[in-house]
């Protein structure tokens, strides 16, 4: 009898361990904790076997991640607002400090985008806050990715007022080949209506910083009357959509999803919510006076616009039909805390970043995180 027990017990133990591992193969979103400070990116180029997992933490212990882009080899670049560009692959995590970044409040190292012909020219664009003799300034700089380092720094666009709040910072190359850039009002509301200022605007420039001939005001401005625009995306018909922070403090709320037209005036600080004024364009949808999204990054996917929420601590989905929102859904409500970054990665998976270490959230274990979400399981 003793001999039989010596044989049966180890087998039962092995079976139990195997079942436990199988049962815990994917992340339990109700009790999610990342366990290692050295977690590195699971290269999405080899990610097809994991595409059915609903939610997976890919990397952790990031320091206020702001933007993320994928390279063709599957590596991922992330900007940290404190001034670092992080490169993550299957085996390593490397960091490069960007000189001169002024991390003050919402300012710092913000947007990042690859040139459409990146495979040939290796151009990467960064949006960052710097100190000048006259104060804080936001600017766009172009770099070359060489031997895993950003080199050949060149200022493409400057003269955007910086501040501890409302710095904008999103960049995206459009289907028309031009670079679009969001800028905040830098805490000076009237700049948003001032066509001699680059603040409170969506800007449009060529890849070398020159001004397209068909820009509406003979300068870099594409649209104006914005408070603090944070997300840009184009739908399948080539329409430009933008997410924007509404007022804060006692007048909090009225965050916006806007359909952007060339030369359009979106009303800040004169109108908000459902208010109208001749010559000004109200949002397609807004959060109302009692709710705050504080929207971050934005993508278009399968007929819907998805955007992250910072104060809203959720992923929002606006179903688009005839340039209107036919359905609005809240996903991942307070699952990970504040969400900022959002990109569609390989195999049409969503990659999100948390922003719980930015001074306005409550950091959780091993924050901030890079998270992969299967949109089919939302």
C-alpha cells in the first residue's frame, strides 16, 4: 500500500500543477498584478499563437508612458513623459534620454510618429517641451534611428507655447502624406481663437516642416478653437476625427469627439457642449456636464472610433454611422486605472498604456503598464 501511495501522490501533484498553469494562462482582469520589474515585450511579430488571449500585460514598470509605435521587426518604441524613449523587444529593454526635455506638469516628452517611408529614411518625429529664454516651448523634432539610437536631431517646428497644462502633443501622418499635430491652449484660452498663434490648434506641415500650399490660413494651422486636443485618427473614408479635453475644475466635463474640417473653428473658449455660434462647429458627441472622459489616444477600427480615458479610467467606443455616433460603449471601466496610449498592433490587437504615475492617478503594483487587449473580446 505504501509503495502505491509513493507512486500515485507525485502523479496527482503533477496533474494538479498542470491544471493550475492551464487555468491561469491568461490574465484575470479582476486580480491583475504584474510580478516582475524585468518584464520585457513579447515580440508581436511572433504573437499569432497568443491572439486569442483577452488581456495580457506585455511590459510593466514604465514611467508615465505617453506614445507608442511599432517597428517592422516587431520591436516597440515608447516615449516616457519624463524624457526617455524606451525600445522593447523579446529579450531586452533599452532606454535613451532625450536632451533638454522639460518635464513640468503635463509637459515633457509626448508624441512620437514614424515617417511613412521610415524603412528607407529611418525618420522618427518627437513632440517635446523645452525651456527657452522666454519660457516653456513645445516643438517637433526629427531624428534618425541609427544602430538602436536616435541621432541627427533637427527642429522641424517650434514656437508653440508650453505650460504645465494643455500642451497637446499628438502627432500622426495622414493619408494625404502630411504631418498633423495637436497643440493645447497652454492655459491661455484666447490663444485658441488667435490665428497668429500655434496654440489651441491642429497643425498640418510637410515632413520637413514646410507649410503645405493648400493650408487654409497660409501658416501651419489646419483647424482652431481647440482646448487640449489629444487624439487623431482617420476613418475608412478619410475623415479626420479628434478627441479633446473639456473644461476642468467646477466646470468639468464636456470632453469632445470632433469631426475635423480644414479651416474649421471648434469654438473654444466661446462654446462648449451643445452650445452653438455662427461660424463655430460643435462636437459630434460630448461627455456632458456630469461626466469626464479626459480622452487620450484614438484609433479607428471596424467602423468604430476607440479612445482611452484618463480621468474616465476606461476605453470608449463610438460606433460611427453617416459621420454620427450611433452607439457609445464603455469598456474596461476602471480595470487598469488611467489609460492614455492606444495603438493597433500586429494581428489587429489593441496595445494600451496606463498613466497611473502621472501625479493624478493612484499607482498600482508595477505601474505603469503596457497591455495587449483583443478587441474581439471587449
